């Protein structure tokens, strides 16, 4: 083992420091190739027949990309075609410094066994380490290090194979570097050359990112944007208060407007409005930018105009007309907002975007515009030769850069997702856009699954309570395969009742810290879409080993209470157990058993006992002020063959639903109390903050309009007044009110007990709450299981479990995933609703007005649980006379006054004019207002959609 | 932006060592003729000089002396040029008095003090260059100096640090690793008996990992003891060659 030292000088905060570090050089770093006999590598990564078919290299070869190739062409390196790549340590370190995201991706590729990526620690290898020479820049030194390492590989492999066919190919994007490498006798290609030569996959060419010298060819020379300031000047500017730093949020409806949310705490202005092309200065949604505030006289009000960038030409034309339009708005309004302009980008937050290609009008053109599905993202110019095949497809595109002389950012094609409008494609899009991880589980994750056939081991039998003799059963919605809870109830000799809630013991299978655990933690939750489920844990666990199916022995975590006949808890007991469920019932089946007086078997008796207790529990909970809210939930009847929705049905609630719910709540509350008592600093809990009083304004106004009063002082008062607010001959009114009340609520969130001191769950009126009962589909429950297991000495703890900061970081990820999962679910329902109406043609239906807005009314159709907007303003036609009264709130259209909760009749159809954003369109039929409402159309399924009023 | 990657996926540390590997240790004994014993030791870039005087009569007030054993007096100091930033280091600041105390405790456990009642042994150590593991370098250098002075000890005292990064125990931390924010543990061991003379850890560590960390530090100490033993034997050879002529 040799040793040498490198001397590095560094400056920190002005001072010059000399930092000396040791640098050991080694002889025991192997080349990682199968062919090499000299290196004593136990598990060589690189294959002997490393064949990527290419016109340029007909021999087997390994690739060595340089830093810029990795940074810019990561999309290509990730492709399955590219294998047997040597990533040098020099490259990896440079990538790590320059881009965290690319670093993460290249590391993932290295970990993927299929890809045969090998990391060569060249900086510590005796023969490939080089010292920086006098006058050589750090970049040049690194380039030289790459060349030296490539040279070493060439010689080494030649020696190992006796000048066999195996070669190393250096990929670079730098001409000078290429020349120098050729002088050393290396085989070197520019990345573009090499990729174009590949026979296997011509489509890869489109994924080539544009490098700076290519971009010059594309754009005109006219400067459209002011230059971005260098980072050093931005930083001094931020320090002395000239600039503000914040996250840019583009306006969804107006592409020439955006807002920057300033990061600094306690700042005077925390929102800066940006208007106009020049002032936005190439900021893209979610970027971290530096802005400069304008003097007060140049402040404007946000324009309420809807502007979409649908200029079909790919021209770098300036938009003058919008500038004037904005000014006219500014003059009249008093609601001026701080306005400014972007002076520089601190951090880009680009990700690959889903969307569609708008083909260029010139047939042979290779440059096309891409319209992202997210309206806040500008259109992106990409270069592709397969435009014809990509039209009508959903594709993914990544942005490469936005030069100051280009109207649009430049990007490259990443992936084709499928035909737009297809169910699979659209599902893929909505998963991607909501950041739901949905790739199949990796080999690393699957390796931690138990081996099949699985059975309960002797040790488990010893330490677990054996509850197999109990009459445990599960009650779930029909078609449920991930059963994570089961119940039992039996009478004890002393006349009390023993009630048990048995939850699948997922934490037994998912051990902390391994790949399976990490994957589950990052997914956070199972996402249920219409007709599709994105599992949080692999199917073997979710649908088999953890699922508490009937008549098989399963591991469970049980929460057992002794209760008296008034449902008062006498004793609570937690234990890991083994159960054997006697029946998996649906809600309806369970209900039938309870109601059928002729059935008197043990399961039915157990169910009746549970049902009786649940009613008492529920009554008590409601007395305490728990809210019963309502939201219109629908279920699709999906055709078993085409998977198209054929019918809609609102979810029906039965007694058994609330029975199961009640015991789940009870278990959650008991567990929450236990883990909080045991770990006051690091218990994972769930809270539901009380909404601020102003949230209720709309609810109170709505009730007032019907001469009813809603009290919102406390949850109890709200619950009571909601119960009393009924109108005869209008049974749906109460549901409407509850739907409205739901909208006033805050989001419930997970948190770590050591980081917060408000634990109250408003909706359930419980002082403490957590999630314990669905570990198969929620990661939070797994953590709670682990905490509880430690609390009852059934399992050992581990560091991260007790670290409140890590726990709190986990909570924020879980909250984010839950939110996104909800959005994805809604989007999926919306998409299926569209499919449903597409098949139906035009439908006339009755609905109620849920909200009244300035220029529109929002209507709920109870039959479909569908919400839609009827606009009274129209671009092409003169709008009718509208008078909006905020007190009501009411809207007077011509002669008719719309109140909240009014019954109306509308016609529903699918608006497919914009294929990316299909939507349900509603138009008014009744009440009849001339010039506003439409005549009743004939309901015929195949009818061509008439142009409806909007 | 991104901090230092203390342990790469390939298992190499910042300076190219693997997790259980020590830095290069070089040492010389009898570097000063005037003192009773002296030694110079390099552990990588950490360089320490140790000088031993004694055993001799207790200086100053008699009251300090103990009737049944010798008093060990330690003084630790750092050269102004030892770190990247030049800094005047007055005697008796908190850090160095703590270090002096630790050294004293360590050697009271190892030196057979009961052989020299009412006397005193002085150990002076100076760090010439600091690059992590100052305490261990001091202990190792002082051990050699004590051997050089011919003071009877139960065993060599070998000290080494160990840290814990990404579920792996790293032996013999350098400065960058020590300041990298992980846990660091210093252990002084009497290698033949396996007795621990001193164990110190300031940062938090989960209990489950402690045994792994201790294990790594022990192995490192045992490795060090071999090196020290080699140094002593070589020194003896040189000396005996000189005296035999």
C-alpha cells in the first residue's frame, strides 16, 4: 500500500487556509471485468461479451463517459440498452458537486445489477492517480484523470485478454478532450456520434440532450430576454436587500403572470407579482429565483384575464399586445400588489414533464413544440424525427436549457407513454403528474420478501399469543384483497365482553432500514385509483402473507379490550398474536347475518355483540362533538372485460360500515395513548386542527339563506346545529350542508409528538389520535406498530425510530404522499367520469347549486357525485347582465336570481375539444333564461355534440 | 452544498482507506538526549512529541506526594502551527487541561506507580500537527516515551479513535471525518489483557451500535500495539548494536 499526500489550498470566509489531506494510493482496486484474471475481484460487474450493437464499434466494448456526458445525457445512460459502463470516481465526484438529481440517478443506475455499471475508484488507484500540474485548471486535471484511467483500462484489458477484441470506448462531448484522447491512442467518440451509430434503438437519438453548441443552431440571434445575473452578484444583492429570493409559481390561467413566494421569514412583502414576458425572464414553475422589486408607481394588480399561449408558430415573436392589456387593468384597480422582475435563477427545479406534441406546420421539420399537461409549464421546443408517430401520444420531455434568445425552453424527448385518451396512458400520466411512485418493485426490494412457501415458525409460536381458537372475522368492501383488520367479540365468564381488533402484523415482515422498508417509506401509502391499485408493499405481502384472509393462519398485532355492556373499557391489552380468521365478509354480508334472526352461529353472535357496542360507542363519540361529514363518493361499475365504467353508483353506507369504523377508531385512540405515554418525544400521531372561524363564513351564510342557524363555536355546537338543520320536503339539504361543512375543514396531518404540542383531532373530537389499523396500505401505521411493539417489549428499537427530527421528516413525506394520493384519486375519478360520459353522449340531470361565484354557479349532481361549473360569461358573445351579491351569496342573471342550494336542471356532456384537458361541460336547461339556458337536447347516445353555450 | 462523502459506495473513505484500516504510523524513540525518555510519533498527518522525566522526587510542596505510589503529572499542549489556522494557545485552557487529565488517568492505569512511592513522573506531550485523533497520538507517543525512560508498565497503552458513518464503523478518523458530524469514540486499551484504560465519547450513538464501534476501536488498538512493539524492538536492536561495540 503506497501513500502520498496532496496539498489543497482553500479559502473560507476570506481567509486563506492551507488544508492538508492524506491521500492513500492502493494496489487492490480491481478493474471489475469478468475477463480479467489478474484482478482478484470476487464479483466482477462488467460482462465478458459486452455487446452494444453499433456501426462504429463492431467489437465488444466498455463505455467510459466523461462528466459532461453523465450530467447531460443521463436519460440515455439510464436506457436498458446501455450496459457495461465504467463510471470513474472522478466523474462521480464531479457529478455529485454539480447536480444532486443526476447524482442520485446515476447511483441508481450503478446499483441496478442488470445494467452492469461499475465504479472504478481511479483517484486511489496507484497507476491512475495524477497530480494537478502547474497552471492546470481543476477541470483540465479531471479530464486528464479520465483519459489516464481510460488509457489504463485499454492497456489492462489488452494484457488480460492477450489483445483480444474487448476494448474501452471513451465518450465525451468536448472536442478538445477528444483530440487529446486520440493522441493518447484511445478509442473516443462524441456522445452524439456514438448514440447515432447504435443499431439497437434509433429512438435513443431523440433523447439526446442539446448541448450548448447545438443550441446556437436552433435559435435566432435576437435577444428576447435580459441576461441572468451571475450567482455571486445575486448573493450580494440578496444580502444587501436589493433582491429577494423566492419560489416562482406560474399562474395557471395566464402564462404571462406569476407569483414569487419569498422565503425569508417576517419579510414585509412575502409575495411578489411578476407580469410580462420580460419580467418573468425564463423562470419556470417551481424554480428558486431572485427578484428585484419595482418602485411603487410601477406596481400593478393581478389581471383576471385568462391567457393561454396558443400561438401555433414556433417563432420567437414578441408579444406586445398583452403588455398594453395589463396596463389598462392596473390603472383602475386599487388592489396593487408588489411587482417586480426576475433577475436571476438560483436553482432550477425542472423535472420531466408529461404532455403532448404540437406538430410543426412544416412537414419535414424536426423541431416541434411540446405542450405540457400542467398549464403552468411553458411549451418546450424539442427536436425529433419521429414527430409523425408521436402526434396524439402522451410523451415525456425534459428541459435542457433556456437560452436568452429563445422564445421557448429547449428540451429533449424522454419517453413515450402511449396514446392520449387511453386508460393506461392517462393513468400513467396522472401518476407521474402527482408524483406517485409506481414503478414495479426493484430486485433489491423484492429480495427482502419472505421465501415461499411461508409458514409460521416455531419461535413465533412461542412468543405470540395464540388466538387461533377465537371466532375472528373480517368485514371489508367487496373485492378487497388487502385485508388488514379483523374483529372478534365474545362473552367472558364475568358477564363482560372481550373485544379484539386484529391488525395484520406488517412490521414483522418489513424490518427497519432495509430496501423494502425504505421503498415503503418513500411510497408512504397505497394509492387506490378506479380499477387500479398502486401498492405500497409488494403484492406477496399486501394480498397474501399480511392479508388476514379467512381460514389461514396469519400473524397479527392485536388490541384486546375487556368492556362491560355499556361499552366502557375496563382493561386494554396489546399483544402480537396468531389468528385464524373464520370468515371474510363484505359489509353487506355482515349486515345480512346480523339482521337474519335465524342465524345463530358464533360469528354472527360475535358480529351482533360488536354491532351493539359500536352503536353505544358512536353515540358517545357524537355526544362529545365528533362530526359526521359527508362528501359525495361514487363507485364505478367497471366492465370486467373492457374495464370501461358502465355505471355510477354513490357509495351506500350500512350499519356494519360504521361498526368496523368505530372499533378502528377505538383501537387507534388506545394505541395513540399508549405510544404517547411510552414515548412522549417521538410518538407518531395524527392531528386535525380546528379550522379558523373565517372558514365557516360560507356555511353560515348558506344556512342563513334558508333561515337556519349554524353554530361554529365548537365541534360539538357545529355537530348539533348540523343535525338540526333539516328542511322538510328537501331531504338532500342536510347532506348538502354537510358537504359544504367538509369543505371548511382543515387537512388532517401526521406529526411527531416531540415537535408539536397541539394534538387535538377536531373531526373525531379526540384529544389524541394516530393510525394503527391499516399497515398494509399506510406507512405511518407501520411506524406506529413498531413503536407499540417496543412499548410492549415485543420488538427491539432502532435509532431512527427514536429520533424526532428524522421522524418529523418522515411525517412531512407521508403528508405529502397522502395529499398527492388524494389528488391522484380525484383525478382518476374525474377521468373515469369523463369516460363514462363519453360513452353516454348527452345526459340531462337534476342538480343543486353548491356555490355561487361572480360569473358562474357550481352545481352538484347527487346522482353521479359530480360537480361542474356553469359559466355565464362568454368570450364570443356579449355576456348577460350579471349582479353578484356577496351577502347572499346570490347571483342575478338577467331576471333570475340564483341562491345556494337551488335546484336546477342541466345537460351534461364531454368537451373533447382540447384533448389534453378534456372536461365535463354543463349547461343550464332549467330555469329557462333567454340567451343563457339551452333548449333540452335529445338524449341520444350517438348524437354528435352540439356546440353548447358556455 | 453537498457535504463530504465520508464513505463511498465502494467502501473507500475520503483518503482512500477502507473502513477498518489505520493511517500510516511512524515513530522514533529517544529523540532527546536530555530527557529520561522521549518519542516522536506520526499517525498519518497527526504528529506528536512526548517527553518523560522521572521518576524523581516530588517537586514543589511535599503534600502532593503520595506515600504508597508515584504521582503522574501530565501536560498536553498544541503548537500554534498545528492546525490550519494559526492560533495562540495559552497553557491551561479548558481543552488542554481536560486532555491533560485524560492522559493522567490513562497512564495511572498502566504505569506500575506503586513501585515508586513518594515520587513523581512527568509526561509532556505536544501536538506538532493536528489531523484528528490527537488524544490517541499523544497516548501512543507517551507510551513509547515511558518505555524509553524504562518505567515499568503493565502493558503498552494503545489508543485509537473510531467513528460511525452509514452503519459502518471507521477506525482511526482523520480530521475531516471527525468534524464531519458523526460519532467519534476514543479508546485506550491495554492490548494483552484487553483492559480498557480510558473510553471517551461525546456524541450521541444508539446503544445497538456501541458494541460494533467498540469492537472496531479494539481491533484498531491491537493493530497499533503491533506497530508500537515493532518500533520498540527495532529501537532496542539499534541501541544494543551501539552498546555492544
